[in-house]
DNA sequence: GCGTTTTTCGCAATATATGCGAAAATGTAA
DNA sequence: TTACATTTTCGCATATATTGCGAAAAACGC
C-alpha cells in the first residue's frame, strides 16, 4: 500500500500484525511530529473508533475496522449469493478442497470469502482479508486475463518491479500471450505457484462484461493426476462462476 | 460514532450499509467543500485502499477495511483461543444455540466472533462486527458490571440520553444495584431485552483483573423454563469463560 | 476518433495544524 | 486516602499546509 502525505492515514498505516500496539511517542517519532500533535491525532482517531487505547499509553486499531468490514460484507450481494454455491462446488468435487472467492479492487485482488470441505487436508491459507499476489497464481491471473487493455497495462507498469523479481525474463508480449490463452480456456490452472504442492483452478466472475471477481478451488496437486478428474473439476468451477454471476 | 473535524475521517463516515456508494459531488456536498478538494481527499483515500472507485464517478469503501479486520483477527489471541471452546459450549448445551464472543472497546461492545450449533433455530443475528447496545442485554451488562467505577460512570454519563429513552425511571443507584447483583452471580441473564423471545446468558472474561470481553449463549426463551437446564447452562457458560481466560 | 464527463493540477489567499510549555488527569504504590 | 510519576490535554502565536478557482488533461462510451 502506497505511502501518504495525510498524517491521519499515515498513523493508521503504522499498525500491522507485527506491530499491533504503539505508544503516542512511537507515533510521534514515526510521523515526525511532536508528541502533543500525535496525541491530537490519536484522540481524533479514537473518538471515531479507528484507534482504541488498550492500556495507559498504548494504542491499537479500533472497532471501526471490524464494523466497516461488516458493512462491506453486508452490502456485498456477491458474497451472500456465492456462499452456498461455493459449498456446493466442494460437494461436487472433493471434500478436501478449499473454495475461495476473490474480488478485484483497484490495486489488489483480495480473498473476500472462503468455504472449506469437511475434511480440509491442510489449514486453510486463504481467508477473507488475504491479498492474493497480483501476478502469481490462478486466482489473480484469471482476473488479469479479462481486464481491459488499459487497466492491465497500468497494473503491469505499477508492479513491474515485483514482476521482474519473480519472472525476470518474461516480456510483456509473452505475458499477454499467457493471458490470452487463459481467456480462451475460460479458466486458469496453476501448480505450486503460490504454495508448494497446491494447485489452483480459477474461473472469472463477470458483472455485465467486466470481471469483478474469481472463484478458485485449491487442492492437493495429486488430485489432478487423473485427467478425467481434472476435466470435471474444470467444468464444475466454471459453472460455479456462471451461477455466481446470476446475482441481482 | 462521534463526528470529527478531520475531513479525511469525515469522508469515511459518510459510507454505510444504506449508502455504500457515493460520487465525488456527494462527498463535496456532505463535507462542505469544493469538488476538487473532495477529489484530492478521495484520491488519497483510494491510494491507501480506504476507498475504491467502483465505476466512473462512484466510490465505495476500499479493501483496507477488509485487510485491517484481518490483521485484527490475527493479532487477537482471544479469538483463536476461544473459538473451539465456544463450539464445545454448544455441544454441552443445545444444538440450537448461538454462542457469541464480545469484546469491550473504549466506546462500545462489539461481537467479534460467533459460533452456531448444527441446527440454529433462527438466522444468527450476532456476527462479527455487530455492536451490542451498551446498556441492554446480558452481553454488555455483564461487562459493565465488572468495570472500574470510574470507567462505568464515564460510559453512563456519555450515554445518559440513550439510557433514559429505554429506562426512563431508573436511577444511577438502582442501576449500580443491578450490576452489583450480576457481579455477585458471576453471570447476567436477560429475557427478550435485545430481541423478542430470545434469552441471553453471559459471563465475563477477564485479563488480569479487568474485564476485556464476555461470552454469551443465545437461546429460545423456552429452554429456560426448566430450572435444572438453566442451572446447567449457567455453569457451562461460566466455565467456558474461565477456560477462555487461560489464553496466553 | 469525437464529445462528454470525470479527474488532476497550479497558483495565490487564507484557514488550519503545529510545537512549546504548562496544567490537568490518570493510575500506582504506600 | 495521599503522594508521585506518567500520560494526556490545552492555549497561544507562528508557520505551514489546505482551499477554491479555473483551466487542462484524462478517461470512457459511442
């Protein structure tokens, strides 16, 4: 996430899983201001619930985030509609699989809902709030593949450094070629790209004629050894995506 | 949630379940500023993920809220620890019950986790993100009952208007009396206070010697007709709370 | 490509945030 | 309860960042 010159926002950005609690002095130091100014901001942020004082001199993220996430969940018809369809997808395929619904935002692809089978073979990695790497894995790729040229190019240029790290020799042309194939297939399939030994198979979810999300199934690699199985999983994921699209 | 003089925060407060999408002009009007200034703020908020442009000229809450909620979930050891204990509580009592974990913040009590039995008798009302009315229902009351005098008085005075609406004749003394009884019992039991026909039974969760949360069981009123049952539910909720406290 | 709407930008005026130091409030330990 | 140490708030003069305006650029649909 980009930096900001807005101090209010800069303060919120200081908090993370690694650093969930800060003192007023920590904040003052980090945003390069006096302690009293830090307190002024902190007070305001606490008043509206973005921060919460957890004990004398210590502050943490506040209840507003939990509440706003709730607001977003509630006003997102996609999730309500998709959840039972995702459950059904698991039943149709394999009780060990995870099914993930990811939504495209302007700067990222985020897992927004997840369903697991009754016998998950590994602790679920992809739950609401997890950012999917933009250029790695079926979930994101299948979305990129259906993006308008302009948007795609912007994303690519914004993230060129990251891409180079992972795929040093890939040209823009090759990249486009890959995506074109995905577009033609109507799904994306990746093996061990995001996590070792796991395969992802994802289909795009459209609203009107733009992609807004993707559904992916995550399974152990071995499941796909059998071609027959792979084909049936492909179809199941694709028709799950089609079903999700019928929302509203 | 209180108003704020900070425009950045004021903008975020405009978004709600009823009004999830706004135009730049809407924002400008609401915060009483020019459209270009509104755009300046919106741009900044989008850059850090607090807002997201959903289509030409329309903006909505952004991915940051989902991500921050995730960060909070992950860095909250209480939830991780409590979840299986809450499931067990359902097994020990009734498969139709809901069990709710609520956390005390400075200005509110929020449901932060919820488990449902295999046969929920009604769609679950209390899920992560739902604010519990502060002075109504077992969940909040049992927390208030164990608050230090100072904090309690501050909360009471801050919310006196709301309280008067619901309990016009209650004096501070009577209120304190009620809480004292709850403190003595070690749990709070309310019938149809929050929603008709539902009963809540809640026990406090301590860290050190201050309350930080509560566990509640929500059941149909009829369950409690049998005294025997009620006593055993009481004990089960209380020992669930004790078990949750063993975290860290 | 063309026209319409949305979004950005530069600039000068001015409202607003800032740091300082003092005072108040809060919690802790005796 | 009192006294102490730490945290938090506040007032004020000054510097600084924010504002609105209008023009220009960008984005999108046709």
